[in-house]
């Protein structure tokens, strides 16, 4: 019988692979749309010509800050879960046994 951990890891790999494929398709679609619209847009209507645009925050910086926070939040949650397991003496030293099946 296949190990539950192996099944879980295989499913996670499949989900991440599908997610990456979808993301790649979306990025390529946006790139194609941007190139197409950019090629037919007059110069005075292009994004760089929008007044006040330079006063807005840099989008790359916003993404970096947002994902930095998300990473810190996830690390905090992981540490919390590990501390909870340690407090409950479930650090893996005594694995929980499945309930016996009744026939």
C-alpha cells in the first residue's frame, strides 16, 4: 500500500504543476494583449503619458512588500503549529495510532 505521505506529496506536486501551467498561460496572454494594444495605441494615450503616474508606488515594490508580509505570516503560522505539536507531545516521538477497525 502506498504511504499517505507519498500520496500527499504527489498530489501537492500535481497541484503546483497545474498552477504553474495556468499562471504561464495567463502571463503569456497578458503579454500578447499588452503588445497588441500597445502597437495600436497612440503615443499620447500610452501609460507613460498619464499625468501623476510617477507619484504612484512602484508595482514591483508593492508586490515584494506584500509577499514579504505573506511569507512572514506563513512562517509565524508554521512556528505556531510546531509549538502546538511540541506542547501536545506530538513531535513525532509518539506517532498517533489509527483507530482499529470493527468488523
